[in-house]
């Protein structure tokens, strides 16, 4: 095995994260029809909030509440309640990405596996339990609990402490987001692997150590 530790991102690295589908399900439970135009409006609010969160400018709580404020007013609910309902809907529709189960099965017992996610606490454990991965990943490091988000080196240092500070050359970070996962791993001084499923161009100034187009390719490379 090339590494002693593999740290994974969660959303769109191990699990599908279809926000539009989750929002539609959540709002349908509120007897409200959520349109594609509203999804574009939601993303116009949500994406800048995520950038602020990853830059340490706002808290996880602020992100989760502020993105639902317009609909809270419409529906007479609190934004926090809508966010919790959204997390529940996302857990209900969660499925692993193609190749995730096979990759994890092939690595189990051969390498230590952990997760570092900027996702939120309400979703993580229930999703791992429903997909059968609950006992695989340790540590499970959630930015909301740590108070720091990738790419901040602090969240990686927190993970390293939980891991017992193994030599950094024995650790690989795998993720789909070059700005959070890959830049974060680079900041922390560990090898990185970019899961580039959609053939995106590399962002200027961010160079992953490795790049794969699928989890199957990652599995084959790690076994080589």
C-alpha cells in the first residue's frame, strides 16, 4: 500500500450530493413546490456563503441559517428548522458514488481511513450508518465541530492529532474540490489526489500530487 492513511472528503467524493433533489424533497414535505429558478436563486445565496465559510469569515451556523432566510419568511418557519429538514432530506436520498463501496472494501484492513468534511454534523453520521460505512472511518472530522473549514491547515492539524501524528509522507488526502481539499492538503504538507470526475481544468496555482477521473481509477492506482 502506498500510504498508511487516506483521508477522504465526503460530498461528491464518497457520496452523491444532489442539492436540488434534496431541496425539492424537503420543500415538498412543507407542501411547497420548489422550482429550478428558485434553485438558481438559492445557489446565488448559498455559494457565496460557502466561500465566506471556507475563508473563515462566517460560522457554520450563519451559513446554514442565512441560506434559508427567504423561504423561512414565506413559510412561516425558522431558517434553522428548514436547514434541519434539508439535512434530513439529503440523508434520505444519499447514495455512494460509483465505485465508493468497492474502493472502501478493497482498502479496509489494509490502510487507515478517515474523513475531513466541510459538511454539517446533522448529515454525516446518519449518512455513514445508512450506507454501511459507519465503522470504517476514524477520525471523522467535521468542520462545524472543529470551528475551522478546509483549506485551513488547522482542521488538518486537528485530524493529525486524532491520528497520533503519523509521518506526513504516509498520508494522502482525496477530494473533489481543488480549493478546499487539494489546497488544504497542500497547506498541511501531505500528498493530495484530486477526484476530477467531470474533466475540469486545474485551477491556477493548485497542483495536486495525483489526479483520477473515478474512484475505480483511484482503487487501481492504490493497488498498483
